[in-house]
């Protein structure tokens, strides 16, 4: 995760949000998010992390697929869901597993996604 400085931090949420906002301002890319319900959220910023081989739940099996991790601020998307779609700069990514809040301040969602054409 990009926000290692927040791990183990017990601080005012406003203070914790400052470095997160700075990181998204500097490294984030403009995007839209569309949940399976179809109500698009525009004007958000996401950070795309390196591709990874990730096991995803598929019934009884756990096949390996090439995924990317997209990070999005909780202040912009309250709760992204599996099946949701991010669109940015001509690329689209579908969330393939339940998103998780990784930082201790619970400000950033980490979403395992696969590229879709």
C-alpha cells in the first residue's frame, strides 16, 4: 500500500487525511466508478498499483488471474463492491474480489481489479 506512514497511526482523521489527499493529488488518475447498480460516480481519483497474479474466488476453485490493485479514497466512494467498474484514460477495470480498507485510518479502499476491454 502506498500509505505506509499511516500504519499504526491513531490520530485525528482530518490530520490522517492530509497525506492521503496529497498522494492522490500527485499520483492519482482521474476516473469514474460504476457499481453493478449502474449509478456512475464521476470526478474521482484512483491510484493504479502494479499488476499481480492474484487468486480469486470462483466457486470451489481459486484460479490465478492477472490483476491490478486500484486504490480509491473512502471520501469519494463510500463502499465499492465486487463487480464495480472503474474507467480511466481509455482503460477499464472490474473489481474481482471484495474491496478492503488497508490503512489504519480506514481512508483508502484497495480494490483487486482485472482489465476489461
